[in-house]
């Protein structure tokens, strides 16, 4: 039986039936099992609290006030589910009517960390997620994809997708939404985009995730037709189950508020944005707005102190390395004496972030940027290039169940036999602090990293090669094309950090780290409905206010 027929059969069996918990299948999925077991046991108390809130809260009729749809990602981690459910209750206490839409176990594939596993129903997440949802969400407030019949048009689309080539999948469009483009971005978080089209496994996963996104889109359109939602909130906004609905909201002029946990910048924080994937948030709209923004001495000190905490690896920041990694002799013993003379430092971004969110600027992707930069320095033996892979590639605290499937190192091994002597590669799991390299760095090359603020603070010029949120703000040097990029590398010794850049960088860092990032710890520590009411939490008040008025929050 073909994969398409299996999917259609699965839907047929699910439609108009009570959702059931399928038998758990954890073949070759130990890490995923441990992840869910860990969260399920660790957060049992939070589940009890939400169950208590559910029993206390009296749902309003569906025709009352502002209607908000909360997309609950069962395969997402429990912290995300808890957080969004607390937000939903807080909105409900502010006279909003909240409904929920979630997956149902009838889907063929999702982005829950199982992407490389054999195709099967998404039963692993459902076993835990369904138990959670049944406890904390009032039954008359939640719908699943399986609650909406598949029409013949969508069935025929599924069959059509099964016949498409890779190039046709990339260009696949339905209802004027470029589903293929958005799913390719999600796939790029797991596979190197340099050879996507040559991998039959990727093509199969492409089809499965495309069908899943269409399923979610179809359910949303029908649910919206029934209820006419005024707002939609979701986590991330990228990948199957999200991208189609996000773009449907844009088409229908429904404000869609997306959010994402942003631990790499400030611990226990999230960032929200509107009508875009959460990682495409804006801090300032333009350089003029940044120049007109001011911070007093107290805020300047708060920001510089925090940046120094990040350098030292304080417990209040996400730190990847211990203090010993700052010692020159420790670094030199492994990589040779790289401190003989100043070098150019290339800092990579975690591959799944770089591939999904920040492409199509100077280079096709981060991988091409690295390759072409290596090629340039190969012809400059008198110059030294140090490439530092992002430590989060292999750091368990960042994502305990979703390791990068293909790292920068694996990519380089596929494309380069031996690195030139003047190019040094420091891997993600090497016990080296990036900050220990700063005193010998004359210029830093980045794709997208918040280390830019520490670099500028330490008078290190930064050349940015991606379309990240701080380009064109007068902080980094932002070439408009490859020619400009390589011209800058040809004149690298002439680059300096100006006073204006340092001033802008500090203001930008403050706004970004202390205003744009919103703490979530207090929200997750909710114990009763009073903790969610207006005035109980200034951060929660801001989030709810901005959702209600449809602002960037």
C-alpha cells in the first residue's frame, strides 16, 4: 500500500471518532522516549495546576467578545504547551474567548524530532500530549484536525503530491500559498540543503510533511469558517502544522501572534512577533528609530554587566563552556599556537536555525558562505581564519531530543578533504570558549549570532553575511552582495569599530535583551487563576495587551 493510501486510510478511520491513544511505538527512538518521560514526570505538578485551573474556569459562550484560536503543538515540548495554555487562560480572564486546535494522531509526519525515523503515525507524542490536553483543556473548547472532514479536493491534492518530483515539491502551491517553499525551509533544519534533491529519504519526508501542513491548513480554514477568529496564537510559525496556517492568516488579514523560547540570549525568555515566524522579529524598524532611542547610564550599566556575565559564563546566562576553556594554554595544546598573530574569526549559527530562518541574502545558505570564505582564505596563506562551530550543535541543555542531524563538521568533511594550514576549525564540542578568542580577533564574520554585541563592545569589527534582524542598523558591516563581501575581506586590516557603532550596539542590545525578550518563569509558576489576572504580572499584562490590540509584543 502506498504512503498516500495509508495516510488517507488513517484519516478515514479517525474522522468523527473519539480520539484514542494508540499503542506507543518507540523503535529506535530512545532519546525521544527519554525526553517525554523526563518532562512528563518533572512537570506533573504543573499539569495538576492546569487541571485545577480548568475546573475553576467557567468557559464563556463562543459568541462572546474577542475570539482567539490557540494552536497547541502536542509534539512540542511541555514547557511550550504549558506556557501557551497559561497565556490562553490569562486571555480568557481578560474577556477573550479561547478555542484550541491541535493534531490528532492521524497525521503521517511532523517536526517533533522524529524526522529521520520510519514513516508512521505520530503516536509517541500523542500518548503524552493527549493525556495532558484531556486534563487541562475543557473538551468543548478544543478541536483536532481529525474533527474536520477531508474534502475531495484535498484528497486529490494528496494523491498529486505523491507523484511530484523534488523540484515540483519545492514549487508546490495551493490556494496561492507556497507550501513547498515553507516545508523545504523546515526540512533544511534537518538536512543539508546542498544535497536535498539527491536524497530519496528527504523527498519522501518532504511529501509527508507537505501533506501534514495541508491537513492543518484545511482544519484551520474550516474551523475559522465556523467561528470567525479575531486572533491566532502559535509557537514558532515554521514547519508543518504552522506555516500553512500562518500564511492563511495573512491572506485573511487575521493577526497571527507567534512566539519562541529564546534561551540563547537571556535565560527563561521568549520573543513574540506578528504575522511572521517568531525568529523574524524586529527590534527596531530602521536605523533612524534606533538612533532616536536612548538609554540612561543605569540601563547602559545593566546591559554591559550582562554582556560581561555572558563572557564569564554566569549562571544567569546560557553558558556552553567552563572557566578553564578561557585559558590560552588549554586552547593552544589542542589547536597549536593560534595566538601568534591576529586572525579572522568566523562564527557559525546552529544549522537548524541558519537553514530555516536566515537564507537568501549574500549566499544561498550558511554552508555556501562557509565554503566560499574558506576558498577565499585558501588564496591568502598569510592570513589566518579560525572557524568556530556553534557549541549548541552538541549541547544537551539546548535541545535534549533534537540534535543537529548534520553538523558543520560533517558538512566540511563532505566537501573538503583537508583544510589549508592557515584555516583552523574548532568544533561544537571542543572545550573552548569563543570569548577566549576575542583578544586575538581582528575581524569577526557572522551569519546570525547575538555574540555581535560582545564583539562590538570589545572593538572587534563584524561583517554580517545574512538577513538577520540587526542588519542595516549601523552596527555590523553589512555588504549588499558577494562582491562587496570579498572586497571587505581584501581590506580586512582597515576595518575599525566606530563610536557610533558601539553606541548603537549597546542601545540595540539593551532593547533586544531587556525589552524584546520577555521572561516566562513567573508565568510557568502560576498556581491559581489570581496569578493570571490583570496586574499580577507586568510581563503577562504586556503579552495579553499586545495580543488583544494585535501589536508586536
